[in-house]
C-alpha cells in the first residue's frame, strides 16, 4: 500500500510539473491584457527586412546597433526569422536564426517565434501601416517587450511620436525606450 502511494505521488508530481511547464510555455506566447493584435494582416506583405527604430531594453539586444529582422516564407508555411545586430564595442555582428508560426491565422498579427527548439516566445503585431507596410509595433507576452520597426533605418518622427503615444496609452514604459542607431549601412 505504501509503495502505491509513493508511486502515485511520483506520477502526480510529474503530472504537476508537466502542467506547470505547459502553462509557462503558453504564457510565453500570450499577449498582454488589454492589448490586441492587428487584424487583416497580409502576411506576404509583412515578409522582408524590418529595422529596429526603438525598443525596450532586454538582454538579447543589449548594446547592439543596426538591428534588423528579416522574415521569409518557408516551404512548410512557417516563417524563417533572422535577427541581426552589430556590437560596436566588440566590432562583431550577432545573428540569431529562428522560425515563426501563426497562432491563429495568417491574417491575425499573433505569432510564436522559436530560437531554441521547442521553446517559443510571443510576437504580437499591435500596430501596422496597413496601407504601405512601412512601420509596425510589436510586443511580446508582457509589457516588458516592445519594438517599433520600419522598412528603412529611419522613420518619420511624427509616426514615431504616434506609436509612442499609442504605447503609452497601452501602459508600456515608453520612458525606457532605447532608440536604435543605424550606422553600418546595408552592405555590412
């Protein structure tokens, strides 16, 4: 009887651990409360290169300049991701390759991105120039992640102000935004 109780507890513990892991993984692909992804996304038009104009601080882009993200459709319907940035102190380029999948449909700006096997993070497009696809604003699973992106290294200051105002209205810490410099050129 005692052995069955121990075995049951062991199975129960494993089940609880598995459930906790699943909840954590789901939480990593969520969207902050009160924030909505864009609807009517044209995934084909979103593909290509985006320049980071401003972002909140996080370790994987810390001290990088000339940050870009390139998205390309793969044969299996997923999206290849190549993030790239220059580390001026070390004079080296850093790259991260990953894969993105749409969470709902390709017309909704909710994706999950993985750079490490089965572990995914949220990529939520929350603002987009739907006419020309020249700028976008993206968040992660929490308000600690925010990027303002553009198709060129510079974005009209009026557009930046509008996006920052929207981010402030959505309770993002816009005072913590880091404005990314682009000095290496496209050929680097």
